[in-house]
């Protein structure tokens, strides 16, 4: 994850040209247009004056946007077009420390955990979420959220309110997403009456930029041997056992991941590698917190017997989407066996569009370049 520890005193356009010259990126007119917008946005953020503590509290309590529209950028585009790459370059180009780049799911896990913390509850704030927004705004002039999405009503109001409060506080926010703001939870009638006013308020201060690149840069790569096995048969199991032994010098054993006050079992654990069945990860009551703990402990993860998914198994599909998001964000080396290839994992039905990002990411995660380098390499995904 990126943080504000080591600012890079170099403009975004210069970083982009350097990446082109080195061959890490390929010329793309649509990406270059977005670079121009992000570069101007970064200059505005750089010129922003810091807030006084009292002034920031008053601003948040009064819910008054402190500036003209333009505190937010919503980078919209299909999967694999380079949204994350551009946002990361933008982040690295900011020559100050008061910034943070984080996957949106992970950020919201932090917010939910903080809202339930004894420290916040004991204070009995009139609006705990406003208190959290104030604390975040004190230390961040810019926040970059990768993969902004609203998946269900239970979290949508909290998600939108924290964005609204941070914009109110004058924080510059960049979000990447595959979904247009008008299409967020569009199939949920209750959502349209409950959250639409919040979305409208937020988008009055956010500019939507569409990255209209034609190519999915994650696809058409050289694939690493045995990174994705079809079918999950005895041969696949034997190959994964061999890879496990190569990664871990210790014998496999059971382990428990500690998530707050609860534990999440890993049936086959080694030094730096976890070997799991799909059902152990996605057919139980697991979520982003469990997957973050998994990725933090194991740089190599094996997932066996991934089935073809469909709308009648959407709870499992949604957990799988979140699992892959977390593993991708952490640069996890993934080995998987499945009934089908990634492109056929969720072939049809409602929510098929939401699965396209997962398929694109799986294509990159089974590539030779992903497996040959530690962490996430500079790619156009």
C-alpha cells in the first residue's frame, strides 16, 4: 500500500514520460488526456493551505463545502485500462507527506473498526463519523481510493457520508471505479431513495473523468506455468503440493488468523504460504477483514476447486471478488485450480459486469511477469 512517507519531487507528466521512455508503459492517447487532468488536480492540491484544528471542526459540523466544486476526481473506465496505474503515478508525483493511497474496501474496514472502538464509544460523540473525518482530514490533504464501489445498502450510507464529510473538510479525493456514479446500486429501489441524495451532493463537487482506452492491458500476457490449473484433479493437487514444499521449508499445519476478537482458520499453513479450498474462503461468513489478514500473513496463496459461479451463488461470488481485490492489492502470488478458466468463471446473469474486473485481475495474476516479481509490478492495469 502506498503512504505518504517518501514524497517524490517530480511532476506527474514527467513521471508518465519517464515510464513511457523506459518501456514500462505504452503510448495511449486516452491515458495521456487523464494525465493532463490529474496533473492540474495535483497542482491544486499542492497549493492548498493547511487547516486550523478549530476551523476544520467548525467546517465539518456546519456541513459547508469549503471551496468551489472540484475537490474530487472520479476516474471511470473499463477493467484493465490503466486507472490504478495513473492514480499511483499521481500519488507518487505529490511532493508532500499529507497523502494516502488505499483500496476503498480496506479504508472502509478501518472506518467500521474505528466506529466500533471503545475509545470512540466512550466519548459519546454526537456524530462519530464526523469525528473520524476530522481526524483523517487533519493528516491528509489528498486521499486516493482504488476501486470505489457500493455493493450493498448496509455499508453504502457510511461509505457515502465519510466521502461527503472529507470533501466538506477540504480533502482532495481521487477515486477509481468501473461503475458510473449514476449506476451505483441502480437495481436497488430502496437505495435510490435513500442514497441518491447523498450521491448527488457528493458528485456536485467531483469531476467524472472517463478513461476510454480501448485495450485491456492485463490480458494477452505470457502465463506462468501452473498458476491456474483446469480441472482441479489429482494432478493439480500433486503439483500444488510440490509448489507448497518449494515455498515452505516447514510441514503444513493448521493456523488461526486473529481478526479482532474472532479467529479465521487456515487448514493448510506453511511459512509464507496458505493452501485453501474455495469453500473455506468464500462459502463461509468471511469478508474483507479476513482476506486482509490472509494477505498480510501469506505472500503466496493457493485456492483450490474454484467452481463456475452464477447469480444463485452470488454471495460466494461477491466474497471471491473481494478476496481477489485484496490479494491483487497486496501483490500476492496466487495459484488456483478451477473447473473453468478465469474468463468463464461468471459467464452470464445479473452482476456479470461486476465480475469483469476480477477476471481481468486474475489474468494478470496468473501471468509470468506477476509471478517473477515480488509485489505489484508497474503495469497498465
